[in-house]
């Protein structure tokens, strides 16, 4: 049946039964779905409409029919874009109209040529003289308007997006023309020199507000510029949209709608100028301390609505803030981060401020009735950000994480290890989140010919609650994910969750890492001994690894095909109790695995092992298990963003090789959404690695372990250098280029190995360093890694274990080693024979055919030829 065309409903159910169950679609809607799929019926337009929201920066879905009962109908939603993540940029660049459609769907398609009418016929902009003339006209016009109004001087000046550079700014001599200026906006110009700008700004002695947003100078300067300006303009209360520590009545009046260009001050009445303020929006003003004589019930007796979202407020205690807010007798509507500076939950805040009617836009009585922490629905949406110069493709790549959904494909012949991402069409993408949704959407693969090859992907949409006309239709973006799976933290992908909470949790975690003290275990005499028999008979080796069977040629060892007959079992399989029972193995046989070695060879366990032993050593990048440490990662990300540090991260699956499902990104929403394709660690990317001829590289060291207690390990003298094929780049467009940022070319890209002596010689010449110094640092690091495992997991010790591991190392630009990962024995030498010859052939000390001879000699005969003890 599975190979025949679907013709009846019974056929449909037989072929799609598993998919129907996985979708969650109620059984009564299975037949309507079949009928709509068969007829390709897309009838949702008769029931819904898409409306703008968030000032046009989002869309929402509204029901237009009079009513729709729960589970009463099902609708087909087309997929507007389906892709593998690594192909996203290429498709947007090459598929006609795709970038334009996605930009429109994601509301990032503003007209880039809105000023086209101002350009000359040649297509160029105004020349320097014309720009200067234009700015002069604006300045003179402002002076003229103030005189016509009978004002003595201009107090509010806006010179925004005029292409003004430093020389133009100086030539205007603004401090002389406007000595009483209170507010100056230079938003969106080309100012870039701190030494030029700051001396001019501090001449404005009465300045209350200064906006330099969207000028190059903010990228070229540090906190010194802000400090200098605030010292030179002691009355400054607003700097680049943020409140200064000196904020007071004027800044509050600006946010309360009292002060503006038409009314820059309060000349006629100085007593209680804020008395008429009823609504005060202080969101995202970077306020650290709200206790201020201007922000008081006495100054603002009429205040009824207040927005405090997005402010650190770390200099105030919860008790102080609540006592302050209790004094505003008419305050009935409040918006604040939850958890945040006023408490951990909505319930807690409402119990402390009983006069509130609305909290974050929700009815206070309903929140109290719910008896739970209401967080999800009270968050402000995370809207994409872009600049006017940014091309559509870049905008879409940045915004797509707010819209993507994912699934994986598999058939009998192949399990596809790369996830498929998709964007629903304009109607489906207008479904916004709710923690109490009234609809559900699920991906569905329709196979009209009964085979996966004929599959067409849709999403199916159906109501889960009764819905009335004009209701917004919503879905749960994290369906089935509760707090045990970090629901609140994961909502950060779509919403502005409270930064303070995450930063606080990260700081506690960082302090814990800092307090970790590692004590190296005392050196003990080795317990291992050679297995060589006195009678000279060979040790019998059972192996399922072809290279071992082919290349182990020493007379001290012989290959046996019966595992029960072996002295040594060298296998690529996991040896556990079940495997031993099935193969007839005994506890007297030696195996090439240590118990609990997952603490090293699985990436999340490796991070935990290192951090428990060493905290945060310099040789290990900050690493987070996203399944348990997402909160700490978000805090670290926010701290780095706050401090102006780079925020490029690499996501790696717990236990996959060949860089499968490995991604480099600086997008926080992307980091969180990528959790959906499987468990991962998120590790700080080494942005500035040591390069070889301009290309990225890493090194695989083969480490041999005879004993864990006492620790007895050796490193092979020959290492494996793995080179990227492209020149290294930090251009954001390169992050999806495999051959630029990854070095494992056995499976993808052009293989480009070098033998050890050649690499060392050329690297030393290029960088004027001594490789021996680097090698000693690497050896110390490798020993520290295995010491970590020995101390944290003493249960690894087994007298019947010997093992070989691959340790992958990268050097930073200071030639300091960084640990990437530790791999299982079979993985670390799974390269084909050609690769082995590339590493060990061509005049190397160790020949390809001798590799396993040296390995087995070290591990089982206690030889040290061509290995170095650590």
C-alpha cells in the first residue's frame, strides 16, 4: 500500500497514521484534513485576516467569522520557505523574490530608497557643499522661528540624519549660536572623532539632553566619552536615550510628555511642573537608581500609569522600590520585568501593591485568581533590529529566528542527521505566542504517492478553544515545554525577558566557578605492568576495527575472530554489561575503554568535568549545557553585550562527530532556537585563533592511557594538523561557510593535511615562535584534562582497561592552547588509510603501517617508543 497513490481515506490513514498521531490533530479532524489535502483546499482566507501589530513591526491573526468552536475545523498552511540551515543565505541570495517575500513576511522590508527623490539625476547624494548649505538653512530657520515666537534663544535643536561629519559640526559653531540650548539631537549623522566632538558639546552649559545615537563615534569610543560629557555638562539628564545618574525633573518631564521641542522648559511655573503627569514611560532608560527627589508622590501626585521595564535598578532593594511605589495614591497600572527588581512573580508584586488594577497589561484580579506565576503572557515581544544600510538578506537572517519551525526527515534507508527549518506562509506566521493559546499548528508531511519521495510539507492549524469574531488567534511557541525544560528562559528567543534576573544568576554561577580550587593528585608509582607472557606466546586480540586488524603486525600480538578467546578486546562498540553477556566476555579480559569515560568524550560531560575540577581555566572556553544552563548563558550573553565584548558562540551537539548540526552565531534568539534540533552545548567561539598562512587549523593529539589511578598517560609524538580550506574571516557572511570555519575535511570539502615536521617548520618561520614551548603548554593542558576526570570521577579506574583518545586542540592568537574536545578511541583514528598515510607517511618517524604497533606496544607492553609521558 505504501507504494501506491493515496485514493481513499482509509489509504490516507494507513500511510499517515504515525504522522497524524505525532501532529496531535484530533481524530475527528483526520477526514476533513484528508479532504482538504486531496483537493488542495486552502480556505483559511475566508475565516481569518492578518493585521499589523507593534506599530507595523509584527503581524497578528484575527478571526473574521462570527465564531469557531474548539476542534471544529482544520486548515492547511503552506510553507513559504523550507531549507537546511547551512543553505539559508545561499537561497536568499539566489532564489528570485525569496528575500523580498521573507522580508515582507518578517516586517523588515522598509523602503531603502525613501530619500530617492532628494538624489540628483546621476543617482548620487548631495555633495558636501550642498549638505553644508542644507544644515545651515536648518540652523538659521530654527533661529528665525524662535524670534517669530518672541523667544530669546533656541532651546531645542534637532540636526538628525543630515550626513553631518566632524568638520561640518565644527564649522557651524553651535555653542555660540545656541548658548541656552537644553536639548540637542545629532542622531544618525557621520560624527566619529571624540577629540573633535566632546570639546564642542561641553560648551553647552545648560544642556539637559543629548542624542548621538547611530553615529560612528559610539563604536569608536568608550565610557570615557560619556564621563567627560557628563562632567562638562553637569545638568545633563539624558544621554543617548538613557538617563544619567543626574536625572531629575527634566528627564521625567520629557518621558511624561511635558517637555518637547514645542515646550523645552517650564518658564512660567516652576512649582510642581510634573503635577499633571498621569502616564510615565521609563522603559529601557538604563536607570540604576530610581530613588530621586523628582520621582516622588509629592512631585507627581496624579501618576496613575508607570512603565519600568528594562531598567537595571540594581542600586535599589525590592523593599525600597515597593515603599516608593506605595506612595503614589492613584497608581493603578504598572509594567515591570518579572522576575525583576520588584519581585520574582506577578503574585508577589500584586500582594505588595494592592491598589494596582493592571500589571503588565493584565487584569490584577485575574492574575491573583490564577494562583500561579504569570510570566509568559506579560513579556514584550523581541522585534528585529536593523539599519537602513543593511541589505534584505541580512535582515531576514537576523529576524528569521522569530518565525522558524523545524522537523527532521528519516526513511528506512537513511536517517537524515540535519534538521529542516521552515517558515509558514503569511497567515501561519502571523500566529503570535500565548501561554494560553486558542489554536495549535503542527507540521505535516503529505505523501500522495505513499512514499517519502513524494512528500509535500504543510502545517495544519486547528482551534483548541472556542474563538469569537475579532479575537486574536495564537499558538504556544513552546508547546509541551514547562519550567523543568527552562520554558521561561527559552521564551527569551521571542520576548524581552528580564535581563537582571539572568545577569544575577550568571554572576552567582561565575562566582562559583571562581571559587573552585583544583589540587593535583599526588604522583604515585605506576601499577600497570607489561602483559607480555614469559613463554613468549602472542597476546590474542579481538577487534571489529579494520585498521587494527590490518595494521597490527607485531609478533607479540595475534588476531582472533572469537571475542571469548581474546586477551584484549579492541572494539568500536560500547562495552557494557549487556554487551559482555552477549559476546561472552569476562572481567579478566582487557578492553580499550575505561568505565564512565563519557565524562570526557561527551561534550556536555567534558565541560562539567573540567568546571567541577578547575572552575573556568584559561585553556577551556566558557561553555554551557543548554539543557540545564540556558539561564547562565543568557546572563553571560547580556553581560558581554553590556560591556561591549564580542558575542560569537558555537553550538555543538552533545555526542555527534564531523561537525554535524554545529553552528556559529551571535544571535541570541538563534542560539535558543537551535536547542530544538537536539541537546547541545554552547561554547564561546575562539574569534582570534592562531592562523597558518591565513587559515584556521586545529590539532589532534593521540593520547594513550594505561591507568587512571595513579594517572599514567602518554601522548604520541606525531600529531595530526587539520586545516581549513578558505582564508579565515570574521565577516558574518562567512559563518555558514564550512571550509572557512571548520577543519574536518574528511567528509566535506577538499582534504588538505600536512605531516608534523613540515607544519612545525613552516609555523615557526611564519610566527617566529618555538614549537617546543607551545608543545609543552599543550602537554600540561592535556594532563590537566585527564587529572580532572581522575579527581571528579574516580570510578573511571579499572585495572583491566587501556584506552586511546583523540584530544583536539586549537591555539589562540597568543599561541595559548584551547581544548576543543576529547574523542573515543575508534573516532580518533577513524580516518581512512589514505589519511593515515598523509599523517604518518612521507618520511615521518612513524609509518602508517606502524601506528597500531606503537599504540599496542605502549598500552600493553609498557613501551614508550615514539610517545611522551605526561
